[in-house]
């Protein structure tokens, strides 16, 4: 079971395939297994790296709330790349992982060949309401365990996966509810609850020149405005929107997701991905 010692904790990771590195960071409700449709596809051409964030076994679960911040997640990824001897990689993620990819690119643009930001921006349009919900759910997880998040997995941006792929939805839900309630609670409170909204990053995004693909489901309402804002601010960005799709777009529409991502990576690698004035 491969683990990397990073920043005083151990992170579990998997590497599949050979070629240029492609890193995929998971969402709050997922883990490294959430990327299986992408690992199977992209490992034919790339060295695909998936891992579990701190708080997600078999990665270590620190008990200190202060150990969970978006900045610590960015530093964990940087240290993981260093541990693996990787100087540069395509950096991607969904939701929490998408926010991580964006902030990693802002902090370490020299380490990112490209950025893939999928389903990112939750909490940016109703910051107070979002944080109130986050802290309430965090308390519930610590008091009642992961069963307290059953309704979360059935929310209005998750029903699309249930409709399209009932078997995949059950698998996703079973995996989510098997997570560490302590790690999930502290991640929810420390990472999602305290990260800045996308709109606060305008100045940094306008200076970002790393090729960036923004991906979005058109029924993922909390992420629509932040995604369009990212597209408007990042000069080297493009936006893909999937029809009748919710939050977990890589699982809902794996073929569309993989084709769009493959076209993007090919454009980056051939030097044909454009940068515009913003």
C-alpha cells in the first residue's frame, strides 16, 4: 500500500500507467476510487496519479482541526509531487479537488503543465448560508457518524447520477458513507468552510497563464456562476458545460468528460491551446 510522508502525515496514492503525469484530486464526497473511469481511460497514455487527501483513510486522519485547510491540501499535493520526483504535471480535480487544482495553479504555476477545474465553486454565491450548512453538517458527522450525510448524497446536484447510473450511484454512496466521520467533519469545516469564494480570487486568476479547462454540469447551480467567472478571468481558460448534468460529472458522463479532457490535453501538448486578453 503506497504512502508518502508529506508535511508530517501519510498520504495514500496510486499510480497507473506510464507517460506524462496526470494528477486527479477527489471531491469531498469521493476518494481516489471516484476517478476509476478516468484512470482506466487515461492510463493508456498518461501516468495517472490518484490519492486520498488527509482525513480520508487509508491516508492519515489528523485529529487536530487546524490541520485541515485548503492551504494544507495545496502543500500536500506539492509535497506528493516532490516525493514522486515529478517536476511538472497536468493537475486536475473535481469540486473540492477542483478548488484545490485552481489554488495549486495560483500558488505553484511552475509545477502545472495545465489545470483541470471541474464542478468547483460551491459556497461562492451564498457564503454565509454555505458556511452555516457546512458547520452544521460537520457537527452532525462528529455526533452521529457518516449516516448524518445520507441526505447530502441525495441532494439536488446528486440526483442526476442516480437517474443516469443507479448502480454507479449506489457505489458512490456506499463509498462516501464509509469514510472517516472525523476526517470528513474536519475537512468540511476546515477546508470547505473556510476557503475563500472564487470571486475573491479575481486578481490572481487574471494573472494565471497556465492552460486551464473548466468543466461544469448545467444543473450544478452552485457552480454555474463561479465557473463562468473563472472563464472570464483566466486568460488561458476554456469552459465545457455538460447538459442535464449535476455535480459528479466525471461519473455521470464519463465518455463526454474523458473526450473533452483528452481534447484539452492534446491541445496543450501541441501548443494549440489559446490565450486571450482579459
